[in-house]
């Protein structure tokens, strides 16, 4: 919502400065988004007197003028027909920038005549569409005076952000009313006295639905014998200042009413209206050619204003081209109505029409100001266009808007946090137009002003009092905690997410945050792409599916980094993936990816290419950080389809999958335009069991053996496709009490072994508890271990 | 006696000349071993008379001690020499480069959430979370945003396909639905913050279709606007680590709060750069207000008994302001150079006791 300072002052009698008013507006909740000083761009331009204007020797339409600028006489070549000796025009010196086109004016020679400046049109100054001739200033304008000042363009324009609840401030008067309530001057009276009609309006209004709410009140008036020329300068300037184009007096008046007092009007050319006016629901597929030149197809949910020929306007949204006013209009029919906010919004949305009227009807208009507005508008038409007014014709009635709310003055303290006396609250509420009386239940009964449909309860009234008193008056009180020490802010499940995140970063992976959506094609590659997870209105076709996995985002990101020269990297993200559209379908994942090599070649470490085992190590480290009992995890070679079928797997705790890990399927990488190898992991954090806290925090008692542990190495020859886990498990089970560690330290296949066999070498740690192990005991154990392993694996001890 | 004197001179001389530990050992065996010269003399003592034996024995023992001492010190000397030689040989180039930085970085969004948790946790808040794919009820209706409300048009909502029952799920446009879920599932007093992903159909230099918000909610019998101010002023000053940071509350409008306030912090824009702190200018950072009675009613909480406040802010926004990150879009681009520049080392865990940021 824009206004100029001078415009605001036509409603507000105040001595406050611009800065004071702006500060006041901000603290009233009417945020000033910008203050535009148009005089800045107009600074170089000054009033200048044309001393002489003679025909250009080489051009029919040009004149050579000598201009007195106040700083000396200058010759300019001018093409305007009204350039003549004696007139006072607007002079643009060499070096000035023309506001309309942003061009810097240069000294030049036009058909052999020197031109050192320019006499400007209103078009070139950017203040009007009129480029018929140059601006003519009053003859008594002092030469050298600032054009901005002379033209009244030094009036700053305020751009004020109006929150959706404050429809009443979508007119300059509403803003002035708030400022007056806050003590920044007095609201000036406005002449609302009825203009007597001299004849009955020949056009009548019939309200015919679609229902009673669609248009509860329609007020009309015919004004005949008007002359619809351009509107006067003051009106044009106001409209231009807020970015509207002046069209004709009648149209300008309706626009002015909209922005000045927040009362939208529609002006029909009565000569083009056939018969009476009916407000009704549109007929199916009825069309209207609107004032913006577009044709809209309507439906019965939309409220239209129609005559015998058809739709003449879309109620509260936009008028039609066929009955609009132009310079030939001699009889005008003015419409001021109330249209249903919800229906107006729906119509505008469906047809995608934004208009100043729609914006206001959507937010609700003052129901008591329809007829009053009509009188103000009539007076303006008569003043600017002449003519005579009919009696007002009205259909419907002012809807019942009156309601009262209890207001307990102590609520300013108990809800608002600031003590305001009952008397002060009453004064504030009355200054805002509320009716206040002492109610029955220890509090005021407050009737909000007719223009404040947004006030719908005591909390709103508290806000009004606080707003006028000033939020700055509320003392800040520190939050008191219920307990001396803070409660634990994070649940165990939330806390461990941080552990996982920081553990992965500590392992050298960088944390990423990527979009929850991805291209449908990618989602499909990773088990997703279901219809219920497709965004109906995606921001782009690339972001239309809720992600079933974080991996594709990381793979694509890794490739982007590789393209920039960073091929060796590790990334992870802790975030959601979506299996369906229910809350349960959202899983918290810790997903990571390594690409390229462990690092660049170094003198002390040749590094190695990313592989399944790195992904497995990352996954297990993250699971350990999450508190999973990693010694109980079982790896199974059953990865989802996006992994390499022979170099990936799942980590399970019992039957439950805790994680997937492995090298990414080369075909998937190709489809994502990524170069491998890449290896990743996906951890289902929600599935990791939480520690049992019932038993308390005490650890089990530490039992330390006094006897030396013993280590022994064994190597077994087994089938090449034997899972090492089977052998390790058998070794562990050989004597659960005695064996405290089994470590695989060598895997060998090749020369010296039979075809199809491999050798697995393990180191076993034995920890006796009662006495040092004797050679005989160790020998006995070794035999048991070898037997157990051979039985479990079908292998043999390597000779 | 002469022979003893001679033997002494011989042995000591060869000890002094010995060049290796092996030679020394041979000398020791030759003199003091079972068949050694000194041992031999010891054996001869038995033949002497008692008085002479004592005297000769004492002399022999002195000689033995002297030789042992000489061998020991010669051996130490040789060992020292050997060590010095070995150390000289073991010298390496200690200027060879080593790998120090093997750590990854924590994303600024995660770090900022941890900071928020540390501050609000200190004020008695706990962390709540909720689903990203929401029902219309939680995202809008329960928050006093009916279908025709203008505020709904201003929030560009992502929709999922219509379901069989005609309903349409949305990607939550704010973290506020978690307020509703919390109030419906637990009795007051309530004090929660809700950090998380939010989605709006907007994409340009200052908007991302996905971003993060943190929501705060306090419900009890007495918290009012004064507490709201106290809570948020403390937060702003702690988060930006500026003790005298000016904080301003302005009336505003949100469908789910009444009264509502927008919160500005002080800043300076002198010289083109933005600097947070006392500087005569203001920067909007968050929205807040007293929870609307209708929202309480929608959650089966009696507004005549309970009240409280709520607030919400953009996590990327406050991170950008605090850490001087110029472009919102870069948060989600996963550019390694960016992550390593703006990210945080994993050991840098924010806490109010140990410090929020360094």
C-alpha cells in the first residue's frame, strides 16, 4: 500500500515529521517497506524561460531556442510544437539523466545547430504518459527553481506493508486513523453529507444470488450529463505517485476512492448498459471480456454483475470492456457493493486475476461505508465532471456486523505483560473506533469498529491496546525454569543422531544437506517414485518426487564435485527418506558415500580405491556411534538393487535390517551420469535399538584376570566362496569362556593352494581366569578349535 | 706381589684398548671367569698360612673390584658410543609433510540447530519433531488458517496427489504443525522447540523450495508477552554473542497468534556490509506472539486456563547472519569447497557451559 506524505496529510492534521510518522507506523504494525524520494531523480531539472524560439534552418519540425536557465543562456534544439518564446519550461542540462529512459544527456549538434540541453516533456520526466509537448510551468515560476519542488514532486512516497488482517489500512484514511489513535495528530473530517438526487435512477438493481452472502448490499447511482476528460493535475499526480496510470476522470475517481478511503467502485457507462442490473451467479461457460483485454470463462460459483446483454463485471474482481467508461461517456452508473470475501478470492484465484478491488474484497471491507462512500464519490464526480446525480438506488442491506466482546482490563497485564489502566484501555479502544461500555462480568463490553472485522475476541482487543501503547512499553521478563537445572532437551534417540553425525565427520566425511525431493526417474532407480509421493505442483520437473533414498542426491553431488576437480571425497547426510505419505513412512537415515580414492597419492600412503569394505567400516562406525551392539551385527549378501550384487550387503540385528552398504551398481551410476567406483551406506537410525535405562547407569563390575593372555595363530584352507564370518564365528564358539578375541589377519588364494580354495588365517586370544594356561591346556584347546572350525567350514588346517 | 702388579697392569691396559663389547667380555672371562687369571690366583690362596691368606685375599679382592669397575665403565662408554652412532644413522627428514586433516565438516544447518538446542535447552525447552508430509488439518486448519484465509494464498504450498477420500497431503510449510501434534499429545505445561525441514513453492536468490525453521512453543498458566520478550531477547543475545544487541518487538499478524509480534535485531549497514549489533538500523529475524485462543481450543486446551507464546524463525537465515554466508542456495549445493569453508569441525559441540561457537 503506497501513499505520499502530502496525501496522508489530507487525512491527518499533524505536526509530526516524516521520520516521526515512519517510526510511529512501524511500531503500530504498519511496516514501512520503503520511502521513495522522487525528487532525487528530478534534482538536475530546473525551470527555464524560453527567450527566443526560431525555425530550424534545416528541419521543418524543429526550433532553435535560446533558454535562460538562471545560470546563463543556453541554445537548445527542440521538436515540441509548443516551444515558443516567453514560455517557462523544464530544462535538462548536459550531463543529466532522463528519468524515463535512464540516458545521460550529451551536448550535440542537430542538423547543424548546436544543442546544449533539452526542454522536457512530462513523459520524459517519468511523471505522465503525455508526450505531446514539453511541460509548461506557470509564467511566474522563478527561473532556476527546482522542477520537483515547483511540481510538488518532492513529496516522498511511503510503501507500507499491510498485514492480511488490516484490510482497513488499504486506504490512506485507514492509515491516518491508526496514527491519530496513537496520538500523531487528528483525523481530518471528511464531507459525508448526502448529495441530493434530482431524479430517480433509471437503472435498478436486482440481487439474485447465488446466495445471500454473495452480495448482501449493492448501492448504485446514475449521474448524467458528465464530461469525462482527463482528471485534474492533483488527482493524476496522486495516482502516478503510487504507480497508477491516470485514464480519465471517471476511472481515476474510482481508483482514487479505492486507495484514498478503501472503497472500491465500478463505473459503468450507463449508455452501454441494457436494462437493469442483476447480481447473480454466472451461467455455466458464460464468458466476459474484461477491462484487461482478456476473456474469461465463468462458472456458477462466481458472482457477476449483468445486464440484459450479459456479464458486465465480475463482482469485486474486474469490470468488462463493453460497459467501461471512456471519454465519450455522458451518463455514468456508479456501483458500490459488498461482495463475499471468500467467493471473490476463489474467483480471482480460479481465473488468476489480481486486482486492487479483489485484494480489498478478499480482506473484508467496512460494511457501513458503502453508502457513505457513494456520497463522497458522487461529490467528486460532480466536482470534476459536472452533471447531475440521481437518487441513490440500493438493493440488499448492510449485513449485521455488530458483536461485542468482553475485555478484562487486567488482561493487558496477564496476557500482554504490561499494566494499562482500565481508563487508558478504554480511551485507546475508543480512539480506534470501538464502542466501549461497562459490561456485566467485571470487564468492558467492546463493540469493534465496523471497519475492524479482524477483531474477533479479547486477545485482539489486548493487542489493540498494546499496539497503541507501544510494544516497547512491555517489560521483558526472563523465562523462569520449573527446575533449578534444565531438563535434558534431547531424547536418547535425538541425542544419538548428533553422535552419528559427528562420528561420520570425524571419519573424514563431509556433511551435506540436500533436498527432500528429486527427479522422478532417480526416485524410481532407488525403489521409489510411487504415485502418492509425487509432488503435484513441483517447483521444477527435477524436483517432483519425494526421495526414497538420500544416495542419488549424494551420487549426483559427488559427480558435480568430481567435475570441479574434487573426485576423491566422502559425503554423508543425516535426514529423512520417504516410503509413503504417512508419518510412519518417513524414516531418519544416516546415508553416506565415498567416491574415487581414499585420497591423493602421498609419499607415505599410496591410498586405495573406494570399495565395499570402506562403506562397511563407515556403516559400522556410525552404527557403533548410534549405540548398536556391533559385535552382534550380521552381514548378509542381500543388498537392494541399486548396489553391486556381489559387493554389497545388509547389516542385520536378528531379522531387522540396520543398514545397507556396498559399492553402487555400475548401471545405476551410468544412469546418474556418475563415474565410479562409488561405495555407500544407508543406516536406518530409527531401527537401532535404544539402550535400556531401567537398570540404572552403573556399568557391570569390571573383572580383570590376573593371568597372562595367550595368542595363537591358525590358518585354514577352505572353499573360495566360504563366508569368512562362518569361520570366525566357529572359532569364537570353540570356547566361549576362554576365547576373548578372534582376528582375521590374512586372506590368501593362489599359488600353493588347490584350485577353488583359499586360506584364511586367524589370530586367537585366550584369556584364562583361574590359572595360567599350561602347554597341555593350550594344545587341548587348539585341537578343539581346529575340529570346530573344520566341522563348521568343511576346511582343513593349513599344513 | 710383582706378578699381581703385572697382571693388573696387563688387564687394565687391554680394557682401555678394547674396541668392542665382545673384546671386553673376553677380557672379563680371561681375568675373572672360572679359569681366569685372577680366579686362578684366588684358588692358590688356600695354600697360604691363615694370616698371609687374609692379607693376600684382601689384596686380590681389591684387584678384582678394580678390574670389574674398569670393565663396567669401559662397557658403558662403548654402549654410549654405539647409541650415538645409531642415532646419527637413524636421522630422517622431519620436514616431510604429514596428513593432519582427515576430518570432515558438520554442515552449518546442523551446527546452528545444535546451538539453538543448547540455548533453548538452558531455558527449559525440549526438542520435538514431526512429519514433513502433513495433513491439511495440522498444517493449516488447526492453526486457525481456514481454506479461504488470505494467509494460505501467501504460503506457496507443495501438494501431494489427492487421495481417495478427497484429502490432499501437503509438504509442511512451517514447523508449526508440530505445535498442534504436541498440544494434542501432551498436557501443559509445555516448552518445546521444533527444528526441521519446511517446504514452500518458491525458488529464487532468497528463497529455496526447502529450508529449515525452528519453532518454539510455551504453554502454561502464566506466560505472557513480557516472558516472550525476555525469552527471545536472551536468545538473540546468546546466539549472536552480543551482550548489548538491541532487540525490538513490532506488532504484526499471524493467524495462529494474538497478539503477534515481529522481532528485529539491531544492525548497521554502513559501508555496504551488514553488521549485527547496535548500529541504528534494524533487521527482521523472527515472528512470534501469544498462542491464539482458537489454536488452543483446536488442541482441546482450555484458553481460559492456559496460555502461552510461540515463535518461529528461519535457521538458514540466522546462520547466514551469524556466520556471514552470503547466498541461501549454496546451503544445498553440496560443494565440497563450501562445506569445508563454512562447516564446523566435529569436536566443536556447542554448549552454553563450554561455549556456543568459537
